[in-house]
C-alpha cells in the first residue's frame, strides 16, 4: 500500500528520517574523514535546502528595501517580508500580524521587552521572577534593568533532577511580582517547566509573563493564545531557519503601550526636530532596514516544518532522547544532569575524570559535534556544582545510529584517558 | 601518531591527572589569577622570586587535561630559572604551541625544552591553544606584578 495515501499515516505518526536528512545538504559532509554526526542543534540547527534556496531566491530575483520603494521589486520584497510575518503569526497562533515583531534573535527580543516594557510598566521595588534554568540572555537584560530602575530579581530554584520548583515559585509570587520571565525548555538540561501553569499563577497576582521559546518552539507546536503568555520570543536559527532573525510576540495592547526600543527609519509616522510621531507596532520596534532575506528564510523554515508531521517529529525526538538516556546512562562514570520529565531531546552529562573540553576534542575527531562548557547557563552549572558539561542536543534529522556513534565516541575517550 | 594521540600523550594525561606543585604558596612575591571565559578554566599562579631567580612556584585551578598539564609542567620547569630565562621560555613556548617554531635564543638547557615539546600537539587544535597558554599568560602577569585578572579567549 502506498504509505502517502494510507489512512494509517494519520493515526500512527510516520517519520522518514532518512528522507528528511536528504533535505539538509550539510549532513552529507565529513569531519576529520568521518561522516558528520551533528549533535549541537540546541546551539544552532542546520538548514534544509528549502531555506537555503529561499534566501538565494530573494537575492537573485526578489531583493530590494521594503516599505519604501514605489517600484515593483520593492513591493515584491515587502510582500515577501510581510508574508513571512503572517507565517510566523499563524505558526504560533497569534491574533494578528501586528503582534509579531522581527528582531535579531531571542536575545534582542528579551532586551527589547526588558527595556521597553520596563520603562513603561516597572519601577523600583517591583519584582521580576526568573528561574535558575535561564539562559544568560534571560538573566542579563533584567540585571541591566535592575541597574537602571532598581527592580528586584527573584529566582526560582530547580530540584536535583533539574525540574522547576513549583512550590518555591508559588512562595515567591506576591503583590510586588510584576513580571515573570522563564524558559519553556532549559537549553543546558532540556528540562521543561510547566509554562501554562506558571503563566496562570503569574496572572493570578497580576504579573505579565515572557516565555523564552528559543529551545521550546523547536520541539513542540506552540499556541500563544492558548498559553495566554504576554510575550513569547524565539530565534530563527534554532528552528532550522537562518541566523540574524528572531521573533518577539507580544499582546497587542501591551505592544501598543510600549515605547520604542531603538529609534531610526521605518519606525516613525513623521519626524521633525520638534516632535516625532512613532509608528504603531510592529513597525515601532523595527527601526532601520531589517534582515529581509532572513525573515523570508524563516518563513521558508516554517513552511518546511508545516510540511512535516510535528507530532511525528516529537515522537522521533522522544525516541532519540530515550535511546540516548539509556545508552549513555549505562556508561560507567557518566552522569546525566537534568533527568526530570518532561524533557526535550537534550542530554547534558559529565564523565568522571575527564574534562568536557577534552571529551569535545576527542568526539570531534570522530566527526561528532557536541557543545561543551557552561552553555551560557552558568547558574545551572553552579546549582549542580560543576564547571560545565558535554551536551548532545538532537534535532529532527538525528538518528538512533548517531546515538550509538556518540556512545562509541565516549568509549574512545575512556580508551585514551584510561 | 595521530594528531589526537599526539595531543593526549601519556605525559600530558599524567600531569593532567596528578598535577605537580599544586596548591597555594604562602607569602608569594607575585600572584595572578587567569580565566578562560569560553570554557571556564581557571588557574592561579603563586610565585616567589628571590635574587632574580624563581625560588618557588605553585598553582591552583581547574580545567581540562591540557590546561592542567601545561600549568603543572610549567611550574616544574621554571623552578630555579632566572626571571630573564622565564621571559625567554614564555616566548619560546608561545611559538611552540602556535606556530611550532622554537627559534629563540635559549638560556636554558635542552632537556627542559624537550619536556615542553609534548604540548606542541595542541597547535593542530586551534580551539585548544588557549588551554595550553592560559598558565603562561597568568605567570607573565604574576611576574609583572599585575593584580588584574588575566583572560584568554
């Protein structure tokens, strides 16, 4: 029976990983004479041909600056850029394209919210709640705001398995809590806080919520309306899209009330030296010429994902996680950090007596790319009393054979280090 | 020998596992802290200079096998050297792990140089050169009496 027309396909997710791999040209390359085993998608994912070609196509046939020219090419580029915004809107279930602000990435999106929402809505003594799991990008912008405004930062701890402590969170929430900014998925451990419940409880005390979806959106479908988060941020490059483009989703009434983050062209209605009138969102937050081709490339990445069965991807990644946890967990002296479920396909570990950097170098010689170090999440490392870990982060294109390659690479590390 | 085996020679693994001259030195004449923010390696060098000669040198820190071995071997080699010789060794070591060249006026015996040559394998690993040089840059700061933290990245 032809599987494409089989009704079975709708019931039991089918995911042809080999077919997907063929869409990613880089996966056919070699490193140190070995086939590339790319296990660092958590840092930045590889790109499918559809994204690479979409970007080329913009520059070859459809590029001009947007929102300016009266000529046709500018109109074509503007429509493609705004079309990408609409794709993002539908992808995350936002109410209107006006709620989608293009940024350089997650980092800029969080800085924008801290700076602009902070200027309009926060004052000295107000409490902002973060968690130990946060990436530095969701810590430092709030510390900068603390310097400027005198806000107070509260931090939710994690338990020994790397799970977000809901009891401590509940204890921290109070009438002074004005903002909660937490990750959907820890980049260092893979553990996933219960964001829906976190948002509901924050709203209960009148606090606004930002969800850092840089890792989370890669592994599961997101619906910002169902979540009811006030802000949701993510990067294109981790979502199999280009670098240099990211997204800030914000509820329309909040974005409307927020002052500009940067000043420049394209974010104004009129400018004179006496008075400048700002454009409404999202233009208000997109000063200057944006990365036009990259935004369109992000739209292509979303099309690519929409063309696959996301539940089937999730099932495939869950199988990778289970295989990696079992296979690596059986290696003597190997300790996995972040065992709490639910968890994304990220396995962070140490190996007794061998520094993560040495492991990274030896694995690289086997063609295996992993991230080593603190993963821009030093508070997590401090929580577990370690300077760093080796992190294998899996994407939709990874295979069980690659889990085995990683395990064999680690046995090679043992061989060398004894 | 493969590049990997050349990097992780027995002597490096040995120094990495059981570093020599590890610990704090009381009343040092120079002390400096070094840090590689990229990988989190840290090293503190304690130095006692007497009449222009390295009377004692120890280190503390944590990091990968390369950084610990390099610090350990450095302390072993520099005891009894004059300050001028230490400066020369710094230049020579730096050349060794970056370009592989050892061309420098040597003011020390060749046996000492041989000990450092085992670290030359690191030059095949550009991302790891800083691991080998961290201790040496920190030593230089300690010699110059700098209190400022040294960072390599």
